[in-house]
């Protein structure tokens, strides 16, 4: 099932063309890797998909609701003075999934505890999320996205703050998650060598164009 | 409350009880709003609201209207114009806030000069006087405190998600804009209904100082709500007592008491410099 399609999307900031006539179709279970140099338009493309940026022209057709999209930003580190703990931050994924009025379900509490363990965040679960390391922040953001149980998961440079072991573990986790849940994953990265061969579709962006 | 009065050697007179109830309710709403203002880093918005409330109240007096009602109207108008003005002018919300701030300040001084009668009443709105609050004022203040507390309880999860990250909340379908604007509107309401008690120019201090004091003891949001309310309550009631006993201007006493508590807290607070 096609969950989102971009038709001739262009983005222009002032006089700079960031994306030019991008056409992309995303179906359930897709694992798409967008690669390209800095400034190629990878992050903007992800922001378009989650509604954080508006295209200058073109249209987006989506067959999923807003809360079925989870986004992990490139700069995963929250504000240094953010008063939210790691546990509370991960639980915001459940808030997005269930809505702000619904009572927290016990399965979400259990789910957040499992994710905290899975992503090695047990020692910092009650720490303020602005006081953890960059790698921990990145894992926290991914755990939050997993708890949301999205149909479309957008990851912007998810390996940027991770060491080699964490990169490999995360890659395996993402591939397994994609296979198990049929969630479409779109990942922007310039590190594609650590991904297992043949599991994903690669899109190369250069100066805002798909090549 | 009588214990507090007896402790201070005062008799529980009705106007004093009204003042304590009004300032207590004001402390609670301002403290909670203060935590939001602190973590969204929008103190300038709160300052602008204070001046909008003052301008609204002065204009209300000029036209013979209820100053609290006109203060609410002006505050809400200021809150609604911040975002569209920034969008239209293609600049940041801070820039549009500063324009609204200047506009409101200009209006306030213009109408202050134009007021022939009731100038003393208009001046008292600048510094406030909880000792003269009426029962009707208390109803307004109580309704505002109830609205702030209800919003906090009902929307707590949404508030946490938006404070964590407005972008992530938006990207994952949480209604971040309505929550954020509701917070600004509640800030506007808290400022405007409390104008007669604390004063248009001083209410801003009661929003920011108790939260800054609370931050010296806890950086987590839940304890901060409680601590901020506690310090605001202490500042209001001790300031009120000091003003009554030593015959000082009440708004100024409350704000100076809040500052004193803040400086004392700096001596006892844990070291927060781990951010550096």
C-alpha cells in the first residue's frame, strides 16, 4: 500500500533551490536510504514528509494520519535546560500515538521500559534529557519514535553521534523493526556502508535533484 | 490564615482576608504560567502582556469601563497579534513582540495623559493594591487560577511533549500550535486579571522570579510547578504582611520579597553549573 507520494516537489529558500521536482512514492514496508553530500536536500526532504517544511510547489498525497509519522531529527540533543526526563521524553511517543487526552496505557509503560533497556538507557532514564550524551540522545529519540509505533519512520542521520558498535546494533534493530512491523523507514545518511546489502532502496540526492 | 494573622499580630479584617485570598490565587496562576514562560523562553511575551494589560486597563478607565475587562481584551488582542504580525513582516516573533510592546506602552502613556478624572486609580494599576481588591475581582482571579490549573491537569502530557520539542510534537501529529497559543492566552489572562492586585508593571516579576527561584532547587518540570507556586505564595503573603505592617506600596513589597527569596535561594541552592 502506498502511504505517501511526493509529486514534483520543489523547495526554494530565498534564491536557493533546495529540492527540484522530486517525485517519490513510499509504500508500507519500504526501507529507503537517501544519501548525498551536505546541502543535497536530504533533511529538507524528510521535513517535507513530516510536515515541518512546506514545498514551494508540487503536492504530497498521504494515506496515513499525522500521528502515524515519527521523525528523528539530525540534531537529537534537546535543549540543555529541558526539564523533561529521558523516560518522560520517550513517553511522548505514546502521547503522539494515543492523543493527549487518553490515559497512559499499561502496554505503553511496559513498552517504554523495554525500549529503555533495548537502547541501553536504563542508567539515565531519570536524568534530564538535556544532560545526557549525544549518542544517548540519539537512542532516546529513536526509542521515542519506536514507542509511537508509526507507519512511516523518518530518520535524519541516525548514526551521526553513535560509535561503531551502536551503529551496527541500530542498523540491525531498524532492519528487524522494518521486517517485523511493516513500517516504512526513510533514512537520510551519508554512511551507507554499514547497512546490510540489498535490504533497502537507495536514492541519491545531489543539489536537490534525484540522480 | 488566622494563624498567620495572629502570628503577625493582626486581626482578621475582611479587606485583609480578601487581599490574602487574591494574592494567593494570583501566586498560583502566575507561578504555573511562569514555568511555561521560563521553559518556552518567552519572558518578553509575558512582559508585553503586562504592558498590554496596563494599557487596556488605563483605556478602560478613560472610557468608563471595567479596567479588568478591558485589560483582558487588550492582553488577548496582543497575544493574537504576535504570530500574524511576525508572519506579515517576515521577521521573528521576538521582533513582533517588541513592536506590540512599544505600541502598548505608547497607548498606556497617551491615555494616562488624557485621563482627567480617576488618574489616581490609573496610577494604582501601575503598582497595584491587593488591599483594595473587591469580591468581584476575587471571582475573576479565582476563575483564572482555575483555568490555569485545569489546563495544566488536562493537557499535561501535551504540554510536556511541546516543551520537549515543538518540532517533534508537530511532526508526530500533536496539536502543538493550539497548546502553545493556549499557554500564551493563559499568560495573558493571568497578567490581566491580577492587574488590580499586583499592578501592571510588577506582575511580570511575579511570573518570572518565583520560577527562577524554583529552578535553583529542581530542574525537573513537576517539582518546579510546586516549588514555583510555593515561592510565589511566600512572596505574595510575606510582601503583603510587610506592606500592611510598615505601610509600604503592596505591589513593590511583593516583588521585592520575591527578589529577596530568590537571592536567599542562591545561597542554599545546589550547584547548577553542570550545564557548562
